[in-house]
C-alpha cells in the first residue's frame, strides 16, 4: 500500500441542491499520477461530485481534502491554487479573447514550481490551435473550444486535471484527437479525472474507474475488472 497522501480525498460526501439529495456519502480518491474514470448515466451525480471537490458547490456533509489539507467548501480559487485544473462541461472559454489570450492568461508555474507545460508545448500538442491564434474563442468550433479549454488548463501546470464530459457532442475525428491528448497528459505524469460516456475509450487510459448511480458509488475498480463484468456495463452504463 502506498503511504503517499492522496491528491484528492473526498470522504462521506453529501451534497444537496435545495431539497434534492444528490450525493449520498461518496468516498472518492485520486492518487499521484493516477487517471480515474468517473462514469454513470446522466443525472447520477458525476458533475456534482466534481463541483463539490472544486468548491463550486458546497457539500452538506462529509469532507474534501486536497493533498491532506481540509478544503471542504473552500473557495474555488483556493482549490485551484493547490494544483487542480477543472475543465467544465460547457467549456467556459472567454469568447471575446483570442486563442492566444485565453492561453497566455492562464500561464503559470505549478505548485512545485514546475513549468513543464509551456505555451510552445501546448501549441505542439494542439496543432489546430496554433493555426487559429488570433481567432476569438467564439469563432472556434466545439472541438477547437474543447482543445483550447484543455490547453488553457495545462498552462497552469496542474497536478490534477479534471475533465467533465471530455468528448460530449464532438465529431468522431475530433473526439479521437481529445483521447490522444488525454493519453499524452497521462504519460506526462499529471493525474486526471475523466468523465465521458464512451466507456470503451475511458477504460483504455484509466487506472481506476468509479461508477455512480443516484449519488452513490456502485463500482470501483480497474479497467480490467470493469471490462470483465459486462453485466455491470449493461446495468449501469446502458451498453
């Protein structure tokens, strides 16, 4: 067993939206260098879990620790300062800024002073963006916006990259490019949490997978374990 402090540790997490009880006692951990797949049908609590970790939504019970520090309900900017980069569903780029401005504004060293992801490296990783540096964010296609959002997150040199709906609504060719990039991120040693409906692609790059049903963890295990249980895939992911 590794004694290393987890980068993210949520314990017994409960979150409500008004009277709706969304998360029901979730335990969720991300270790150093791990790639975690977070799965489940729509409305099962995946985005709420990510937002509860990031401080966007305040949990109503349980705890969130980032690198061993108690951060339950802390402001999002404080969570980000500890090395978490969040790519939300819907992307959240600045449409009135150019591609270059979106990237440069996020640039900075990581928590250990690392500057592995430079402007040049991001453009090498996303050649399509380098052809559109002066385009405004709103002029990009959905796939290009997703690349920009991931690129911008990498410019912060994060310890953990959280990717909500990685390839949602993207053309197959663009989706394939996003999966390629997720593989590169994994190889670079950055931990990541990936939410996506395409479990076949997710399980190709993840170390561990977590399935949520109605705000509770119903499966946690390796990709091999999950793929060895087709009845779970059918029951919980509808395949």
